[in-house]
């Protein structure tokens, strides 16, 4: 059986549903999902009868999202676009959101400015971002080590902290509400997680492709060790909670 390229992203659906509830979405709201991937949060908003636009830089992911929306009977606008240079007018949306997406932009200050720009005064910005305490933070650090990235580079997980959100949005926010949550990775075993992610998660797939056989073996062993440290299944399966920060930022009236 051939598994879909969006296999990993689809497992995160519950995060989009939770974020849409935190945003208290109302039918008819104009919603923009940034770095939407295959449409988890997009579909969650569409199920609440919002007018949804989804953007991402990877066309194949948007195509997968379009197929999912069509299968459910939702009309959603999908558009290839850069989160750091959004092709929308100022104040175009009631709600702007991103789940584990905009946090990975190269220029986070520019991206945050774009989120604010296209959100109307009094509108809301919703974010789900992995935290520095999460397994994903350790995963990113491990991948960077194997590809020789300088250790001083900004970690995307800084978006998963209240201080960084205050720096990015505090000057324009009427209110910032955060809640610590956890997504639980559930796989047949730690090795099964590695096999799935090295095949279907692009960044990890890229790292494995750069390594020789010995390097791939070493990386596999290190990842399994990290997974086993956090595994709470007490059996052969993997049950691993991964912390993320859910944030709802209300934009000021100007």
C-alpha cells in the first residue's frame, strides 16, 4: 500500500480543531490559514462555515488540502504564496491563523508583521507552535547537528514562548491569551515513528538523504533514544506527548 505524502500532516488534525475553538470562529468569518500544509486548520474552519483561504509555498500540499476539502463538500480558496509577503490587502481577514507553519519562516519578524497587516482591527490571530520543551525542539536540534547548521541560529520553537510572542505582537495586540497543550504522537513503536517520518516528513527525509549508511544508522539510533526517553506507553508502542503553545492574539483597534 502506498501512503499519501501528507500522511504526517494529517495526523495533526486535532490541533487545528482545538485552535478554531480557541478562536471562537463564527460562520461567515473571513479566515486565512498561513503555511496551511494539507489543510488541517483550513478544514476545521471550513467545518464551521467560515470563508477560508489557505496559502502555502508547497503546491503539492495545497493540492492534497483541496482534495480533502472537496471530499467533504467545502469550498475553500487554495493559493501558493509566501508567508513573508502575503498577496492580500491590509485588513482583509477577520481571523489569521497558522498551526506549526509560520513558526518555520526564515524572517519571523517580517512574517509576524504580515499576519498583523492582513488582520482587521479587532480581529484575531491564532497560532499553534511547538515549544522549546517539546520533542520537536530536540528533533530540530538533532537534525541541525547532522547537517552542520551553526548552533546560534534562531530556533523556530521560540514562537512557542510567551516572551517571543510579546516581542512579535505586543505592540499591536489588545490581548494575548496562551494555553499550553500537548499533541500525542501515537505509533507502533519508536522505530515505526522514525520510518514514517524519514519517508514522509520532508526535513527529516532531506537530512537522511545527505548521510551515508553509517550516518543514517547513527541518526536513527539517536532519534530512537530521544523517543524512548519521552515514551509513556509502557509497552512496545509509542505514546509521546509533544508540548505546543496555543495562542490567540486580539489585534488592537488601529
